[in-house]
C-alpha cells in the first residue's frame, strides 16, 4: 500500500488553494508583517497563483509550477529580495496562522510547520 502524500492528507487542491489564500489574507491585513507585505506587489493575484502551483507539487500533488515554469530555483527567485531572519519569521507567522486554521490532525500541522520553516530558513540571503 502506497503512503498518502501531504497533498492528499490535507484534502487536495481545494485545501491547498484555501491555505494559500488564507496565508496571503493574513499577510495583507496584519500590520505586524508590514515589511513582508511590502516585498510583494500591490496585487497579490500572481503571488497567490504561483505559491498555489508551487505548494501543489511540493506537497506531493500535481507539479503545476514545474510544468509552467520549470525548476522552482527558490533561492535564485528570492535573490532580489532581502530575506533575513525577520522576513523569514514574518513569513512563518502568516503560514503558521493559516496552518493552525486547517481542519487536519495536529501531527500533520506540526510536520507542515517544520517543513515550511526549513524551506523559509533556506531562503535567507542576508547576513545576520
């Protein structure tokens, strides 16, 4: 029997889309992450779509991002932005709040937070 992917465990496309939308809604409305919000375009539609496409494949679902844009090359794509520990922590604050609202088991939430943190930490490109 094949193990289920995080994408399947979460509930598939609709839940991943909800997670991305909730993440950006938090980022767009919480003044404590103003610096992170300012790194993004005024219209978040493109950011929402790209993160949805990326997370779809990253979580074990359809590789939408790779099919459309090729390898994500996350560090290269984030190079133009000053990603320091504060930016990482603001990103994680938004994602953790969104993940906390998911209707899934606690162990899955913890695995997601750990994986998101490792990836967000890898994006840092500024000396501390």
